[in-house]
C-alpha cells in the first residue's frame, strides 16, 4: 500500500471503530485539502525532520509524509496505534516514527537524535499553551513551529502592546520568535466541531533570541507585571526593584504592563539582572 491508496480518513476511523474522546482534546481534521494547506504554510523541504504532537487519525501526518517530511509523531491515545501503524506501512520506510506517550514529558532532542526539527501540529486544546512554552523556552528549540490553536490563544501569541490579548504569552513568544497568524480555521472544519474557531500560528526563531538567563528574568518580570495587570508597574514590580529599576529601563513607573512592548520588557530584564 502507498499513501495515495489509503482509504479516506473517515473510512479509516470507521474501520477501526474510533470516535473522538473529549478527554484528549480530540477535534480531527479529516479534510486533506486543509491539512495539505497547513503543511504548505510550514514551508518544509523534502527530508526535513518534523515532530507532530497528537497525530490522532493521521490527516496532518499524511500531508506531512506526502511533502517528504520525516515525521516523529507523539500520540497519547493508544487506541490510534493500529491505524497509525497502517499509515507508517504505507509511507516510505522509516518516514514515520510513532511514539505513544505524553508530549509534555517527551525529550525531543533524544527523539530526533539531536537533528534540527520543525514542529507541525493541530494541538490538543488542553495542553497547547504549556507545550508552546516548553518549545519557546527550551532547552530544545524547534527550527520552526506551525501550530493550530484556539483563536483566542492564537491572538494572545501574536498580540501587540496595547491589544486586549497582550500579555505574558505574547512577550515570551515574540522575544524568542517571529510570530504570525497565517490561517483562520472555522470550528466546522473539525470533527467533532469545537465551540470556538481556530487559527494556525507560524513561529520562527529570532536571531537575537535572549540567552537562557535573560529569558528566565523575562519570565519572572512578566509573571509579576501581568499577574497584576491593572496595577501600575511601580506597584506590580515593587518587590523586584520598583521605580528605580523601571526608570533605569527607560520606562514610566506609572505605566501598566499591557502598554510595555517586548523591547521594554527586555530592557527591564537587563536592568534587573545587572542589579542582582
Ligand atoms: N492531528 C489530528 C488531526 O488534526 O486530526 C488530531 C488533532 S486533536 C486536536 C489532538 C490530538 O492530540 C489527539 O489525537 C489527542 O489524542 C492527542 N493528545 C492529547 N493530549 C496529548 C498529549 N499530552 N501528548 C500527545 N498527544 C496528545
């Protein structure tokens, strides 16, 4: 069997008696036109290594394999093992490696033998944000990420200072990566449809990514500043250095966190580190 002779995804699911399980955040993309479009947006080259979290019935996995990617797919729901093994047999030998377990606990650099790898995934809603934080903050860093999120989370990743959705996630994502929303996907495109629409976000690493120490400082400061986002910085950052630190970073102590851009938070991190 080859990829183009596989039955449609709906038939594969039915043949294996599989239904979506809410506990695993399962909303499937069964239209290969959509999964192929997501893979085009990932801008992969044949032979690229890709980590996919949550292959489920394998719609995105099929499109990745068609594009010539070498895929390591991590799935928590073992019910999908027989179906995914059929897909692995239909693909080029060794093009699909299946791992059954929790992606939050995966050691990516071990799984992909320290080669550079991209992440492409229609993420489960319940663990999408912690997985993104894990990949943004390292130690393992993907060559790029093309990820489906709930629209509201996608907005929080790509938001700019002053936007309602601007917060910690935007600062950490944009300090480490170039982040852009590249495709809107309506709820009806999924089986079963979730309550909200989704969007695909593409993230590529910044050349001037902060060092691990600077990134830790950024996490500490943004946790304090956005933990009390309605307060002025001089109050929310009082315990971390207060007005003198904020002024040394060239910022107004009366400003609120939501108005400080990523560069401003990076200056704060530098001053905080200098003064420790
Ligand atoms: N990629 C498939 C698609 O697009 O049709 C399925 C996407 S579905 C939104 C999320 C998938 O992630 C499910 O297959 C689910 O079982 C799996 N999953 C949920 N939590 C997981 C975890 N912690 N680690 C790995 N996979 C997980």
